[in-house]
C-alpha cells in the first residue's frame, strides 16, 4: 500500500488524497478515529523522511551488538529500547492503547506497593528497584540495595584473574570446619523461597547444637552455621555465565559482632547418565513446608568439596537490606543437581517478569577477588 500511495501522489494533485475529504466532513470524529488519523499521518511522515532499504539481519556495522543467550539462540539487540518502544507504540491500535493506559492508571492507583515490600516476580518491587522501596514513613527502606558505588553481591568472577598475585595456594579444608554430627534444619518460607534454619532444640541443647553444626574460620574469626537457601539461576556468575543453581550456607560470627559469612556452592544440571547431589535432592523435595514444622536431618559436610579451591571477597547480602561487610567464600568445583529438582524449585517460586530468584551481578568497584588453588 505504501507503493500504491506513492504512485497515486504522482498522478493526482495532493488535495485529492482521501484525508482531504475527511477534513471536510462536518461531523466531528470520535477519539478512536482521530487517534487513527494522527497515527497514520505520523507513519506517512516517517516514511517520507527515512529512505527505504532492504531489511537485513546481518548489518556488518552493528554485528557486535548481537548477543547469545545461555540456550544458544541468537538475539538481535541492535535496536535501542526507546526505539523499540516507539515502534511498538505506533503499531498498536489507538483504541487498545488508550484502554491499556487506563488500566495501568487504575492498577497503579488501587494496587500500591506495601511498605518494605520486595520480591522477584513484581517489577515494581523486584531486584532492579529494591533501592527504591519505601518504608511506612516514606523513606527508602533498603538504601544499600541501590548503592551503585558500594561493595554489593553477587558479582561476576573471572576464572583466571588478570593479576596473578591474587592466586594463592589453599583449599576449602583450610577455612571450612565440618560439623561433628548430622544437623537438623527447620523449613520456613522467606519471600516465596524455602529457607532451611538450624534447629537448635530447647535451651539445654542450644549451645551444643550450634557448636556441633560446623562453620567457617576466616582470618581468626569463627562463624557458626545458621541457615541455608538456594537461588536459581546461580547469582554469582563465572566469566559472565550463570550456573543452574547456587546454595548459600549462611554463618554468623560467634564474637558477638553480628558479622556474616556465606559459603556458596554452584550446581549445574546432571546429564541423563549422572546423579544429582543426594543432599540437595532431599532438601528441595521439602519446598512447600513452612513455619518450621517440617524438619530435615542432613550432613552439611556433603554439600561442599573440602579439596576444592575457592574464590574469596567482601560483599553484601544478596537480598534486602543488602547489608555490606559480608565475607564471601565460593567453592570453585561445580557440583551436580538433577534438572527435575531445579524445575521443581522454579515452579515453587513466584515467577514473573524477573526470572527465578537471582539478583543480577553487581559492579566490583575496585574490589579484589582472591583465588585459592589446591
């Protein structure tokens, strides 16, 4: 039709174009008709200003913007988001556009975010906006989450550091203290994600349970095991690539300082002839339990490899309030988990515009990641 209109404009005077008749109509146009006319005029104007050329998906001048996602398919990222949004706007029916705008207004007016509310599925309260979440007084509830200059977690780690002085001898055996006996975990829910908290029993058993649960010994400070949880996909990435699952074993300093240390373990999907980690399978089959009623007995020493090297750095919690000063230890060896188990975990999460429950990698901001090799 664009070609037909061009031929018509060459053979007849422009005043004979149908829009002239529409302008002469004495009856006022409805809102939808006026929007349609304006949209058509804008499209015609853009066609007259932009020279036509054959479409190509292999423009050499912009080929460096084509990215590959983890599944291996190629996505064309050449168009800036603003231009894509503008094209989408022009292609949508004006009546539908007006209705959508009304619905969005109604939703924002009658469904405000609750104070301190955060999560993953809702874009308004998801990871990209945690720093903008407000408390009951209207102040920012989690300002550290929005601090671009802070030492936040997770991070992207280079498997081979550019500075060889950051590589040292060592294994997890040097810093991880295994438990004396199996421990009992009580299952609760935290923002739609199962959280496995150390069950210390009654007051008479409390000190004994904590002492026997194992921990981390970092630079002379001992951190006792407190809880563990999972993220999918993995939050800490290696060379820009995220594994399928990541376990976080949270520890608390026993010197009363309130310091936190996290032992992270990465998991990738097992192939059809491989078996996933039995302890992980056991934990993730208790996804829906809550309020600490369900108890699971495990040997946490089976969750990591004592002979593995590790990465170490200082960061933060990966969930609000994104508290800083957290000591991170990430096992280098990647373990196995069955795809079925990961899928069950994902189905338990409240998926939305933001997939899974992983916060995006944060800038290093000059931090050093130390590598320990056996």
